[in-house]
C-alpha cells in the first residue's frame, strides 16, 4: 500500500511539473490552479500571466521564479473565494478602472489567508476585503493608478472584516486605507505615504495602529464614529494643506493616543465633538506634538479628553477652540509647553505657576475661520501685539494647566499634582 501511495505521489509531481512547464498564456495559471488538489504548492514558471484568477481551493501560489499576474486593464485581477490560500512572491498589476465595480488588484471574500511579499501596482483598488476575517498581509507593496488623488481607488478597503493583520508593508500613491464596520484589526510597522487618508476608521471599533510611519497624506489617522481605538508609537508627519490633520476625531470615544510623534501637520490633533459617549474618555499620553500649524484644535467647547505628559513644541498655535469656547473643561496634566514662561524655583522639574493660554487677536480667526488666511501676517501680528499691550477687551482664558513640566525629558518621571494644591502667588515665589 505504501508503494502504491509513493507511485501516485510521483505521478502527481510529474503532472504538476508538466502543467508548470506549459507556455504562459491567457488562462494558463487558472488551469494550473484548477488542476491542483487542496493544499498543493504551486510554483509557476517565470512569466507574465494575462488573466483574472478566481481561487476556490486552498493552495499555495509561490511566484519565486518571477511571476506577474496582469489583469490586462479589465476587472479584478485575483479573487480569493476559499479559506486558507497563501499568495507569496508575486506581482499583481493592471486592474480595471471602474469604481462602481470596485476593480481591485486582490479581492478577499474568505478567511485565514496569508498574503506576503506581494506587489500590487497599477490597480484601482489595491486590496478589497469583504466579510473576510483572520487574514495576514505581510510585506505587501500597494499603489494605485496614475491619476488624480480623488479618482484613485483605496489602497485597502476593509468592510465587515475582523481580526486581520497588516504589517511591514508599503502603501503609497493611493486614496485611503479605509476600515468600515470592522473590529480587532491591527496595522503595525507599515509605511503609508502620499495618499489622502493614511488610515480612516468608520463605525469600526477596537482596532490598533502601532509603529507605523504615515507621511505626506492629507490626513494621517481619522476616527469617525469609531470607539476604543489604540494609536501608539507612530510617526505621523506632514499632513499639510487646508484640511491637513495628523490625528482627527469625529464623535469617537475611548481612544488611547500615546507615544506618537505628530510633527509638521497643519493641525496635529483635531477633535470634533469627541468623546461622544460620556462614559468613555479619550486619553492622549506621552506624545510629541511639534512644528504643527495648530497643535490641538477643538471644534467646540467640550469635555472628556485627557492630555498627560505630552511635549508641545514649536507649534504656531498651541491650542485652538472654534467659536467662542475654551478648553478649560479638558484635562491637562504634566505636559511640557515650550512657550511656558514660568520658573522652577525648587528644582522639582515642575513649573511653579500654572501654564495659561489667553486669546487676544487670535479670537478673530478662531471665531471666523476664513480669517485664518491672515494668521501669521503682519496686520494680524500687529493687532495681536496691540491687544496684548493694551487690550481693547478682556482676553479670554483658553487653557490652564495647574502644574506644567519644565523639561520634556522629565515627562516620564512626572507625578500628579496634589488635588488641593493651589498655585503660588507672586509674593510666595519671592520668599
């Protein structure tokens, strides 16, 4: 019996080798997949296969010999309709151009698949996941078609799909990474650049974004009606332009934003009534928020956001609140402000007087956003100087932090101020 099994196994290998040796032409790779049994390792010969693949059995397709799957500019190139497929060492390129059909490089309608060391290029939508769970994307390079940003497709479109992992990948020159109605997905150690939304969550809860570099996008990370999201140890850089935002919120609650470098954006952090759930606060801890046009912008006077041990450095405007509101109801604890003008007489690395931001001429563009065109200009700067020298009206207190940190290097050693501690008076400071 063992001898018969060996003969049958040899016949299968010979058959698969013969199929693999066939010249590459339209349909050749699909025929090869259809002829293979479940669990087969398929190593096609080098070449360009011009076809659209639909994979309906769990196989491994290894393009290590130099395999390109070319969609010929029509439809979706590769579709996974079964669980347990592995695609590796492949180039997938040239999808169709129809948005209404979501023409994609790779469509995944199944679970427990592994996609690694794959390049998806010139594809309208890069990867489209639809009710697909527990998939892994590792070292995948995705780019869209050469067209204006608004006409590109999404690099990754994740819809009703949970527990997927995207890691060590390069995503560029596309529209958005968008996650809808999906939870427990993880994005880690990826580079995302030159797109519209780096990562955009909509009605998607309990997802993680860790150790990524997101740069030169219109928006870095945006949470829209998305709760319990963790954004940790990322570099979110250069989201510039009129609507540029590093990390944005729209009615989202329970977020943890910590140990990120949010640098060089039009607005570092933007909050549009968030948190929406009064029992789920947002926490911003140990971030570097620097060289932004506005460090933190609130859409309105709100509460439920806690800022702890953040370094606020060289932002043109540290904190802004639209309308006539303030940020006095938010939590400010142990942050470093590089424009703090207080002293540290007892050398405990904590300021002796509170850090305060008052609104002078800044009220003009905070209350009338279109006036921000003149922000930084000579006329507004002169008006602000006169307002500070001899105010025409009482300036509005915007932010007050009781015990700011004196040195950003001491943030990790910060301790909470006693709850009943009051600020020292000028007379007490001189004694």
